[in-house]
């Protein structure tokens, strides 16, 4: 059952969840940060475009580490997420 649909990122390759936020690696939008707590009011907090296509994302200590296809590793400050 679909609980909530949130638009804002297209062609999502990976999702990383941390502390109520979903970090989406999107080929077309870079990374998209979604506040998913609570799910019923989930909404996009911000997007950060990357030079190429975001393939994967990992978040640690306020930074998103993004595998960005031919542009390599992008390190993005996401603290606070918005």
C-alpha cells in the first residue's frame, strides 16, 4: 500500500535513510533530501545539483558522499539537511 508519494527527484538510483531524512541519489537532480518523519507529511527539504549523474549516496557526520558518475566523488555539507 502506498503511504505517501513525494515528487522532486527523477531517476532515483539509491536511497540512504538517516534520522528521519531520506537522501536520494538522482541522475537528473543530484541529491534530493526528503523529510520523511512522519511519512504522512513527507516533503522535499532541498535538492543539490551535482556536475554529473548521482549514482549513490552515503551520509555521515553532516556530509553526503555522492558517487557522481564521471565526476567522481562529490562531498556535500548537509548539516542541517535543509
